[in-house]
């Protein structure tokens, strides 16, 4: 597991940009953390690094937003998804065929997600603006890239 710390929202966006530097088409990122942890902030920094100019906003009500940059960025929020059939309606395997997909509250719908993904858990630190980001590679594609990811995240690693 890779653990990073930030103490500003821009710091979290910069960490996300470092992750975006190592993604490939078809990647799935599962964002886990309470309301206000920084899942949307992470997605903003991520999308910006992939050349998305539009403002990235929370898809809490729309469930899914799609942005175009150097790669397509699919941004989902599973907070309100309650059943497996609702989760299946999001058609995540189809979304994954095109670009990169980030799912906030992805832990809500884990059974509907491909096993191969990077989990990013964001928790609060001691100060109001402190955040801890824990990266866990689930499945072979992220496991095989964990060194590359660790190198990209070196600036913010705490252990
Ligand atoms: N280090 C930090 N990383 C991310 N967000 C931070 C940080 N410090 C303060 N914040 C604030 O926390 C809030 C995170 O909100 P948001 O990204 O919408 O969270 P989530 O999508 O997890 O509910 C924003 O208001 C942001 O400005
Ligand atoms: Mg959010």
C-alpha cells in the first residue's frame, strides 16, 4: 500500500495529477472516503492533468459525468446507489471501454465493479486541511504498475 499526505486541496489535486500521469485507457479508480474527504477534489486534479478544461463538479445527483481531455474521464458517484441492479444500470464495464473511470463511494457498489482497479481511500488527518490518501492495487494491472505509481507519488509519500 502507498500512503500519501496533503495539507491543502491543491495538494490533493497534485497527488491526483501524479496518478493521472501513469494511467492507461480502461483504468478504474475507486474513491473511498466520507463526505468532504476530497474525492471530488481528487477527480478535479486528475481530470485537469488529462487536459479537461471544463469544471469538474460532484456527480451526486447526475450519477455520472463524462469529460473529454487527452483521454475521456468518466466520473461517477455511487452514494445514492442502493441495489445491485441500480449499480448494474451504471454500465461500468461499458464505460471502461472508453477512457478512465473514477467512482466516488465505489465501495458501495464493489460487487458491480471489475476486480481490477486502484482503490484510493481518503481520510481526515489531524488539522482541518490534512488528508491521508491510501492507495491499494486490486488486481493484476495495478499490482504490476505499483512501482511506477509509487515513483510518481514519491513527493507526498509518508511511508
Ligand atoms: N487536503 C485537502 N484535500 C482535499 N480537500 C480538502 C483538503 N483540505 C481542505 N479540503 C476541502 O475539503 C472539501 C473536500 O470536498 P470534496 O472534494 O467535495 O469531498 P468529497 O467528494 O469526498 O465529498 C473541499 O471543500 C476542500 O476545499
Ligand atoms: Mg464528491
